[in-house]
C-alpha cells in the first residue's frame, strides 16, 4: 500500500539561504561557503582528501557548481551539484562494498534518515513534501517525494533519495527540479470545472491513439501495434480552459565511430555457407562503397569534406530491419549516417563551433532552412508526416512525426535542429521503417472512453506545472501519468512491449500475518523489498517453484515475464533447463539446491560424497552436498527432530524463513 506522509521543514534547518549565488568560478569566498553548506549537510570522510570542482551553465537552472571529493586511491567518492541559489540538486556517494540482502535498519528508520536529509537541502519554498513511493534493493532503501505548493502537487518535481540500509546514511539524492526565487505560483481563484477540463484535455490531444513499436530480441522481430496513451506534458489551465504544455528538454546527440579499416580474407577451398549465412551475404549485395556513401551525403550536406578527409567509417546492419545497412562516416567537424542501399541521409551531427551571436537567426528563418534541408534529403517522406513540436529557444528544433492510417507513429520521425547563431544545421535524424506492417485501426474505441479508462486508474486533478513559457500554471492533468497504454479494441492495459501490462509495484504489507510465528520474518523481508504477490501472505499454502525463485530475486523479478525470468535463472545457473517446472509444488531438497546455487556454491555442493549427513533422516545422494551446506550455513535447519524432510513440499511461511536466512548469510 502506498502511503502519503507530509512533513514540515523547520526554518532552523534551512541552510540554503545562507549560501549566496556564486557568480564566477574564481570567487573563492563563494566556493568556501558552498563547501561549508555541503559539509553541514553531508558527512564527508576525512579519507576523501582530494577535492576539485567545476561550474557550467544549465539552460533551466542557470549557473551550476559541482563539488567532488575522492580518497587517494579513488575508491571512495562524493559528488554534489548545486545551483546558483545555493540549493543542493544532487548528491552521490560511491564506495565499493560487498554484501546486501537483509539490512540492519527498518524501512521506517530509513525513511526518517531520508526526511532529515530533505529538511536540510530544500529551501523554505519547498517545505511541503510528501512520500510518493518507497522500495528496496540489496543495499538501499529508496524513497521518492513529491513537492506540494498551496496544497497542490507540482508536476514532475520529484526528489529521489537512497538510504544505505546498513549504515542509515544517505548514499544518493536527486531533485529533478526545484522552485526558484523568481517562480510565482498563482492562487486558486475562479476556475473551470473538472468536466470542462476533461473535455479540453481530450480535445487537446491529452489522450491520443498512435502506433508504437517494440523489438523482441529473443524472437528477433519488430512488432508495431496501435495503442492509446496519455500525453505526460499536456495540462488544462484552470483559468482559461486552454491547453498548456509542460516544459520539455531536448538534447540532440550524434554518433562517433572508429575506422573499420579494410579486410583481406583468404577463402578456404571447401568453405560452405549455411542458409542463414547465405541470406546475409545476398542482402549485402549491391551496397554502396564507402566513397559512394560520402558522395551521396555530400550531395545533401553543404560543405561536407571528401572521402579523403574521413576520420573514420564503419558499416553496420540494422537489428530492427533485416537486410538494411548503414554507413557511419566521421569527419573532423561532423558525423553522418547514410543508408547503404538507397543513399538516403539518416543522420547528421555537426560538432564544430558555430560562432556568431546566439539568437541572430530568427525562428522563421531557421524553420525555412530546416524545411529546405529535409525536402532535399527525404522530400517524399516529409509528405507522410505531421508537424509535431518545436523548441523556440535556441537551438531551434523541429520534429515531424510519421503518420499512418491517420494516426501518428512517434517511433518514426524526422527531427532537425538549426543553430541560432550561424543558421546552419546542427543536428538531423531520420528514423523510418521501410519494411513493417501497420495493423488496421478501424473499430477502435472512442478517445473519450480511453480517457475514462485512464482516469479510473490514475488521478486527474489540480496541480501546478511549469509551462513551455517557463511560467507556473495551476492546471488540470494527470498527477501521475500512466506508465501503460491501452489496447484500442479491448481497453486492456498494455506494457512498454505491447504485451499485457503487469503492475510493477512491490507489496509492502499483508493482511493475514499478525500474530503468526513468521510475522517478523515476513515483515523484515518486506522492509528489504522481498515479497510474494498478493494482499494476503497465505503462509500455510504450498509454494511453487517459480514463486520461491521470484521471492529470492524480488528486487529484480518484477521486470521479467516468466520466460525472461527463467532465461535469467538459466544464465546464472540457478536453475538448469531440464529443472524448469514453474507451477510445481516446491520440495525442501530443491529449495536447498536453489539457495546454495544462489550463493554461488554449486560446484562445492555437487559431490555429496564428501559431506557428512548433518540431519537425522536420510538425504537423497544427489542432494547431500546441498543439504549439508544449507545446514552449516544456517539456511535450513530442519524440523524440531532434526529431520531434513527433503521430499516434503514447502509452505510459503517456510520459504520466507529460508529466503531470510539465505539473505542474512549471503
């Protein structure tokens, strides 16, 4: 159950205001004060005696400062970032340490450490923070907090804190956004009703039908499917009823490749190709040479150097579309990618310094430059797109999303950036599948019905959001944008891969363990992120093989389907392929075997003849080593008579005891 907890940060703990803005990297006084601020919040070990810092300008946060401490062997490090108002935005501590499993602190104690830390780093304007989510991994308790102003949540303003569950110290912290001194939060005056807000949200593409794609690596196939989804940055202003867009960042990037060089291959006289090899060889036939690829790119990209100026080149195949190949060409000042069959330009990244004054080129002029370039590069594809978005702040970025059967396919798009100082193309990328089938969408549910389904599973309510105009608006929207999409025909939830959605929220309580002999064990496991699915624990019920294995792997198992989970277990040699029996009732001797393999002691346990039977009853020869190690390591003790009972099925409560002992001793 997700809990919501508010805590008030007292003024006596607010240290941010004591640190003035730092104006220049060389201001020693401001640097000194920044160091003092950090050390008043974070315990920096004396061993971390190597210190350095750097500053940079961030488009959203302004001038930023990074402070770094390391020990002399660089085995222990602290990194802190701070904005120009003296607010700590992130902190990370690293020290290699083996171990994990069951911590010495409870989750409640970890939460107190997290909130004490928040009380020291957040300014007075962010005094109302509420617990949004909590979970655990091998080493840490992880907590996420939302910021509230005037009783309303601030969209996207989240603070993530990891607390070491053995030491109780904060090991990492990240705030993705903070309230700045210039931010003004409008009061809740006259506002439109929720019904009108819903209508505006639906009409403003807050919920939309689009094609999505997923590449299945195991099946080696690209799957495209239609689905309804919620726009995470779409909100309805409560005062005007108009759509406002939340601010989004855009970071273009390019690909730098190493020179593949040439190859000389001596063919064996009796060499023969498999059908799969022959298929690949046939697909390569007719590919452009490196020089031809450079000429194709030069016909589109102004001022592109000749092939003789190449700093590197390599040919690669597309893992998504079989038979498709690309030339990646790198020059001193830019890199380009060309389709090796069609000669189509698929990417350009210019990493030379543009020069000139930022903003000298207008947005209209930049858009014309972008359009002219796209028409020259892939004019026929532009006709199959719809203008999606732009970034009005330099560099100007324009995106055109592919449209099929009247709905967008965001996975395929043309994106381009124009430098506002030089007016030159700084970034271009074409993502476009040529050989893929698009399912029909006739018969899809109405968008209003899709909205209703999303609203039933997530809260559509009032919140504050930072708009793309860098203002704060009180608006209606989804406080937590759904992390699933909807099948447009059945309304069922879909995951990121187009398969049925699985809730990935760990269990944190059970309704039926109070007063039971295993209550404290199960609670301790829950605190540390280890759980069995369900509102009730059902301690007396038999546990299946898959349930037991997932119990042992709780921090990671939720992200796997059954096939993916067992593939991971087989790779790690926890379960052999022939041992896979997910739905079978687990017997005690198999629990011992899986537990010992989990500890990495399988080789030691295989030869049972070298072990003495430490139980009162007989143990099957194939399990003798596993049983002996399980006993000696305190993982399985046997019953009150000292019997192993290897062939007896295990209950969920007994499994909890084994998992607890295993994690305590691993």
